[in-house]
């Protein structure tokens, strides 16, 4: 039983999974989003509830493009479509504010369903809409510049996950999806079998995928397919992929989002940030009005190597932590960060800093510098 699932659709789901592990309430909406002029079909939405005073909740509209060669026409059209959706949704903001209420003790999934589950003619929430294009592989330079000019972020994801190319995992997911239901119409995944009220919807999705591609599914069908995808990542053969994505973080360099992966647990990063914060507080002798700028304590990382990715506009910076004066939990920290050339617009790559949000109000600040015994790294 083969299912027609496009690589871009699976890549969208991978992005949603990564967003969920970075503090977003992310998922696939069960309906189209109602704008001022028309309704828009958005593949993945991420909600950021960690808003500060005088700021609205951020709703991230995701467009994704998998590992394909750059195409000036198609890539530019992708950016323009997302721009048009953002503009139309921004014009629906109601005059009377209706904000996303604090999460408190509510279930995150339930909150997403309440917002993007039922049918609506127009959006009624007052939020800050932001566009993000997630790319694996090449992306048109002209489309990239056009996106930046209109406040749309382009985020480059790794070419490899858990040591294997993204295309390999897409094939494995498609193969596993084809075995998700046996000849008797019963689901082989225990997580899906327990959702007795949804079994009919899941069977309908499988039947539709046998006849046509996932790109032709209705929003509610795509939502159910994402539920099946999440259950599939719990299986033993998908554990390496799921673990790698759980250790893939969204960080910022000079305010621009970049992707960093690491080899330690999330709790180790959290403990390290708290240790550094406590150490900083302990060294303060007096509280006086700030007259000079004092940088935050940082984790010092050494750049081991810089290698090009499939996209010439992005380079992979491999790093490891400096052993001196580092919290115990991250003494073996290493990984890679994927940075567009325009973010580090310098003739020679020297020190730069990266901010990795961990919890509301708590971030890990990392300072990258070349190894002391290595040759200077030239401009990219």
C-alpha cells in the first residue's frame, strides 16, 4: 500500500516538530485562515506566547521548501505568496483587541485547536503575524533578498539529520506510512489505535493518499496526517531522527534566526544557563545605576571548521566548548550552527555571539571564536 506524500509536505511537518521543541505551540490548522480579501491555506502555524509588555503574541506563518535546487521563479513565488497572506491577515486585525489568553494550566494542544480548529470567516485575534521560510538545500538569492526586504525570515535547516541526508529520512517516513495500516484496516501504531474517535478520519486520509498527493488534501486532512506523523516519530526506527530534531534549536545572531544543533540534553543547557546566571549574581558587589555597558557572561565555543552547505549563501560552523570555566553539564558540548553569509558580513570571521532562548526570560549566550592554534578563517 503506497501513499502519495510529497517531500515538501513531510518537510513542513519536520519544521512543525522542531518549532514545538523550541517553545512554540505549533501545528497544522484544520481550516483556512480568513483574511480581509480571501481565505488562505497555511501549512504550519507557530504561536509564541512568551510576549513582553507592549507586545502582541507572535503568530508565525511557515512556508517550507525541501532539499531541491534553487529556482528563481518558484522561490520568488513562494515569498510573494507568503507576503500576500501576511498583508491580508494584518488588515483583519479587529478594532477591539482580542488577545491570545495566557496558557496557565490549559493544554497546549487544546489551545491550538480552539484557535485554528473551528470554522471562521475571518480571523478575530489581535496578533503580530510574522513570516518564516524554512529551507533545506538551495534557495534563490533574489528571493532571499526580496524576503529580507519585506520582513520575512529565511531559515536554513541542516542537510543531514542524525548523520543521514534529509532525503533518506523522507523515504523512510514514506515507507513507514505505507505500513501504518494492515490489510484488515487496523492501524499498526498503538498511539493511533487508542484514538478511537479519530480512526475513521485517519482511514479517510490513508484512502485519499492512495489516490492523490498530500498537496491536494483539505486542511482538516492535512491536520490528521500530521497527527499520524507525530505518532510515527515515536517508533523505534525513527528515534534517531526525533532525537536529533529535539536537539535542534532556533537561536539569533544579530537578531536574525539561525539553526544550531547540539549533542547534550536540553536539561543540561538549562542547568548551564542557571549556573551562569547564579555565578553572575554572586559576583555583583553593589547595585548602582548602570553607567557602563557590561556584557553578559557567556559560554565560550571554539570554531573547529567552516564548511559550505548545499546553499552557497549558508555555511556550517562546527564547534566545541572550551574546557576552561564551563558548567559541568556541558563540558562535552559540540555541534554545528548554520549561518547565512549576510548575517556575518565581515571581511574576516572573528568573534560573534549567538543567543539561544531556553525559557521565558532565560537564554544561553554563546561566544564563538576560532581555535587559538588554527589558521585564520577567511571571508565566506
